[in-house]
C-alpha cells in the first residue's frame, strides 16, 4: 500500500537512528508513527482502497521464529520495522506491506491516526502491568508517553493518578488531562509525597522517563506487593541500583514492555471513542524539510509531542 503521508510523529527512536545508535542500514527514511491517505494498492490488496485514511503498524514480524510461533510476536527474532529498516513516514509518500495497514475508524482525524502506534505500545505496557480499576498509579515522566499513560490509568478507573515531571507546563497539561496530583521531582521528595498520597506506596508505578535514577525511584515508590513497569527507553549503558533484598521482602513485580503486539486495533478504538486524547499533546508541527529542527525540538523539555506534516511544505510553497 502506498500512502500520501499526512502526519508522522517524532519519537526518541528517530533520534537514535539519526545519530547512528541503532542497528539500521543507511540510507533509510525514519518515521514509524504515521498516518496518511491511500494513493495506490497492490493487485491483491482488498482491505483498504485508494482514498482511505489509514495508519501503519510499523512492526513487521516473521511468523516462523520460536517467539512468533508461541504468539509473542513483539519478541520476534527477525523483527523489522517501517521507519527503522524500511523507509518510513518522514517523507511525502510511504510504502508499507498491506497487512500492516489499518483503516481509520469513521470520524477519526489523520492527526489522531498517527498516534495509534505510540498508544498501542502504551496499551501493551498497561496490559503487562495488569492496570486495574481502583489502582493507585504513579506515572514518572510527563512527555507524550507519560501523559498517554495518565489517560489510560484514568480510563481504567485508577483511584489515584500521580504524575511526577520537572517541567511545569507538562505538569499543568497532566492536571488538565485528569492527573489527581502533579509533583515536581526537582522541588519535592517524590517518594515521601507518593507514600503519603497513597497511604503506603503506589500499586503500580509506570516509569516513562527512561533514566537509571527514575528507574530506582520507581521501585522505591511502589507499595509492598506493587508492580513497576519500566516503559521509558533508557540509554543502553544505563545501570540502576536495585537491592534484591528489597524486591524479595516487598514482593515487587518488575516488568518490561516492548512495542505493540496485537494492540494497534485497540489503540484505534480507544482513540475513536475519545478515551485517550492526543491533540492536546501536539506541541509542535514541522514540514519534512525542517526535520533536524523537529528532532532537536523533540528532545527539548518545552516540547510534548512533535509531529512532521508534509502538507506544511505544500502550504509554504
Ligand atoms: Zn516510537
Ligand atoms: Zn518471528
């Protein structure tokens, strides 16, 4: 399926690819959070047609490795992705294997469609973590992923959704989106505050900042018997200090989460019904020609979500 790209979100992975820190074969066009309008389909494609608005699940699995064979497709030994090893969405047009292409539900905007991939990854994380109604949840890190997790926790019926984030504007957005408390980790003792607010610790801590220190903090803020989800992508060499005795004594469950197995369709459902709002997360938009600027902005604390929209190019011409 060939689509005319409408929106492609900038993600941390794109920076890693750009800096050559990721196993990619250059040249490659990055961009794996994309939506667009179908302009061409292969002769045996029947589930989408020219003119349809679609989103792409970028992660392509082999179907025959030992992990695929038992349904753990995100752990596929031969995983590759649109925008990582194949050309992706930071371009006017993108070609994707038909089975990776999903039609947007009625009434959904193309901007929303571009968030299906990151939301699908978050859904796999909250599935893994067993997010439940009544949970007291702490989300560490208030970027677009953290603020998506805040909304998923609320949608699931969490009783407390506490956000820890140093940027004041992001904390403010967290509260607007429904966080029950927003803590500034630079100015407050996060663990002390969380223990007080939750009367003993969070049932579930979702780490979305991706640093060794916040990983340690995540473990420290969980209650006895609590769950800790490491969702933020830490630098490969980062090392956190964990006391095995503490994990043992407090019977903690520590979980990882990687990409989006079988959650892309659910992400579309949640977006279509407004359970997760993504438009407030968009802080900056750039044309493809300003890609370096978009990348730099995506790393700045003033940004929440940066998107690239090729139509901004046409508008500028
Ligand atoms: Zn991404
Ligand atoms: Zn496989």
